[in-house]
C-alpha cells in the first residue's frame, strides 16, 4: 500500500521515527487481521520523554487499543502527536502520516 507524508512530517519528524511509526502501523493491522477485528483507519501516536528516553504511545479507538513503545531515537523532538490515517477509496488504498494541525 502506498504511504505518504505531509510537509510537516517531512520537515519535523526524523526519518528514523517515521520508519518506526510505519512499522507499528503495519504490526497493528496484522494483529487486527489475525484477530478478525475491524481495522481502525486512524492511528494516534504521542511522544513523551522519560529518563532521557523517548517513548511512543500508540492509540486507537475501535477497538480500544493503547500500547507504549520505546522509540528508536534518543533525542528530544518538538512534536507531541502524529496521526496516520488509512484512506480506502474505490480502487485505491493508501496511508497518510500527518501532524494534528495538518488534519
């Protein structure tokens, strides 16, 4: 499936973290398809620093899902939240990674 990022993501989120978020989305959707659950199109990622380590909280609403991951990045970033949205059109499906103010 095609993946797109917005200008805000391209200029503010390090490529290492972009790749990690894409991996987390793929893992979650694989889990959901194995469990035969309806797959939520909307992924929310929140970033928090704790003891000089960056953590990513991955959340979804349907079904309710929250999981904390250690980031593959150790520096502070100026972003608190990132969305990844799956768009399913008639003949095309794709993902968009964007900042909340770009939604």
